[in-house]
C-alpha cells in the first residue's frame, strides 16, 4: 500500500521535501487537512522516507472493507466525542514502545473550524517525544517534512514556530483551511 501510493503520487507529479527523521519515536502532524486525499499524500510521503506509522482516524471511517483496510495499514480508530482519555492512552503507548511513529491531523477534522485541537501538543510534551510537522501543498504538488521540533512549555512560542512551517501551504480545499492556532491562544 505504501509503495503503491508513493508510485501513484510520483507519477502524478508530486514531489517530496525534507529528510527522514532519525528519532526512534515521534509524533507527526499533517496539515493542512481539507480532503480525504491528504491521508494518501502523507502515506506516499511516509513511503518516500521509508517510514511506517500508525495514524489516528475517526472511528466512523472503520466500516466494512474500508475498516479492514485501515487497520491493515496501521490506522487506529478514535472516538472524537471527547472524554475518552485519548491523550493519556497515547502518552502511555509512547512510553511503552521502544520505537513508535504516530500521525494525526492537528485540526481534528477536514471541515472548517476556528482552531486546531491541542491534543498533539499535550501528547508530545507528556510523552517527551519530538514533533514532526508534515505539510502538503496542493498548488505546487509538494509534500514535505520539516525538521523535528522539541516542544516546550511555551505553547505560544511553539505555535509561532508551527505557523512559520505551515505558512503558504495550501490544502486541496482552501476554503476549509483552519487558522493555525489553539483555542487557548488569542485571536488576531
């Protein structure tokens, strides 16, 4: 699946930028997330950099043959209704593993929203793993990995660094792009 997706994206003119992260454990975030196709783009990037990862995907996607397919490629169903301890469970999984790559969309949805979810920051900080900002840019057909980031207790400074990474990256549906900010950050 990974290699096939990579071949298909390359044949369609997509290019990949960045370098393969050398950390044994890290949390990767992929943005902007405005289309189901983003998932396949990030799978192609993982293949390009010879990485295998688990990815958090909403549980409602795990229906019938699609659900079986998603589980085979390492997808983990997530109940997005809240209050289910996802951050704590994910932190514990990182602590137990000697090697682990986990991918999630910090926006939490493809739909238009006013901010990113804060779970990615809490997971990376509590699990003491670096963050890999991965991006997709549809107008230029590029997918890239920024250098690994160590997140700090200064959430505002961390988000400022992420805003720099994602500046100018355009999703498949630009009208659905979310502002790169957390709900706890001031607007403006």
